[in-house]
C-alpha cells in the first residue's frame, strides 16, 4: 500500500514538472510576441518618418491588433495549464495533443509574422 502511494506521488510530481515545462514554453512564446510589439513600434516610427502612407499605417495597426490577440490567447492558455496542473486528470495523451496544437499555432503565427516583416522591410527599402 505504501509503495502504491509513493508511486502515485512520484507520478504526480513528474506530471507537475511536465506542466511547468509547458508553462515555461508558453512564457517564452509570450516574450517573443512582446518583442514583436517592440518591432511594430519601430515600424510605426519608420512609417511615420519615411513613408507616410495610410495603407501601411492601417496594415501596421492590423498586425499589432492580431499580435495583441495572440498574446491574450497564450495568456489564457497559461491559465488553462495552471488549472489543468491543479485540478485536471493529469498529463495524458490528450493534453500532449492539445499542447502540440498550441505549439503548431504559435509556429504558424511566427512564420506568418516573419513573412509579413520581410514584406514590410521590402516596402521600406523601395
């Protein structure tokens, strides 16, 4: 009986470590998105000083809005991880798949942002 309890405690400790790893990963994603906000501020300054085109300004506003929504999405996901860590059934395959979907979403957003950023640099160079 004691061995079973020790085993269950050990499993729970490992699950908590895995959830904390996921939390750290999401923290890193949010940090990266906050850096994008800084880049967008620089783009706003460049647009104001160099281009002065409403179309580009509105595009910048749209990208900043999407970035803000992505930050909010991952902040909410952090809350989900904390709830799951405290109250959920544990770190299982369903959770791993759900986290992988979040990771894929982040990677896709990162890719689209980088493509947009290169497009913006090309506009600034012209």
